[in-house]
């Protein structure tokens, strides 16, 4: 969603997740944050088949990503569908998530981001955490750390980072929704993240934030 890359001098400041956890005092004061799983892409680099439906330990990748957000301390978790939407919907049929169809998914990831933003904007959530459906290894606690950091005023656009690399998921405050609606092409929210003067990177002990599945070899390496 925010893209991944080596943290450089042009990146937002890095904050250690341990510092955020130590500062957390009142669980009841956590803000209402929604979750969005981007699950509409065509999996062009994966070859034959839909990579989101490929199984890891007997479970579709997209299902693992959705469960990550469901197991975190979030409000509503929304799934954006597009390519082979009926099959993806079936893989998630027993999970308590609403679906949003993106008929323009072939125009790139930005169309799914915009669809997710529109859905979250109709709720009372103050922010949203975005996660790509091909990232099955993120720990739900990482999502909770993002929400905690946001609640403590660490930033209004916060991306998870690990071992010097910016990754996903990414949290955006509602004030960035208009900017996210304006992105175009096969990109996520990187430009919005880097363009915020109140952005931050949250350094977490979770290699899953920089590990996605693009090819069958990626899947075999982790299977």
C-alpha cells in the first residue's frame, strides 16, 4: 500500500514500537480505526492462477491477511475485491467482513485504495489501516502498535518498518482521505505518506511487514 523500500534521509522519522508500548496507559482511549485489505489485483507476476487464493499451510493468502486485521484492535475491516471477486469472496465467506467491489481494478492499485477510502469515509472511523492481500505474514500486534502510535500522536500517516526498510501496513488519518482519493495508476499511498509533514515510520520486530508474495517461488520459500 505504501510501498516498501530502504529507509533513507528522505523518509519520515523512525519511532521504536517499544517506546510506543511503554507510553500506552489507557486501552479504553484507543481511537476508532478501520481496516482495509486490498484484494482486487490481477497477480500478473504470479503466473497462472490467482495468488491471493494460493494456499500457505492450507489457508489462502488473502484469508491470512484478512485475519491479521480481524485479530487486531480495529473497528470494521473492509475487503476490496476485483479480479476473480466471486472466488475471493468465497474464500472469506465465513469471516465477518463487508466487501467493496472495484470494477476498475485493472487500472492499478490506486483504484482499490480509492474504493477502500470511500467505504471507510462512510463510517465513524478516524483513520484506516491498509494492508495488501498478498502480505500473509504480518503479526496482528504490529497493527495494534500502529493504532497505539496514532493514538499517542506519533503521526497522522504511519507505516510499519523493519530492519531499515519501510513496509506495510500503513495507517492514514482521515485528513489524508482526500489526497488518497487523488492518486492514480498502479501505486498505493506512498506519495501521500511521504508528503505528510506529520508522517512517521514505526520500527517493529516483525519481518512480515516487508514480506509479500509475488511469485510461486516466494510462496515455496515460505511454505
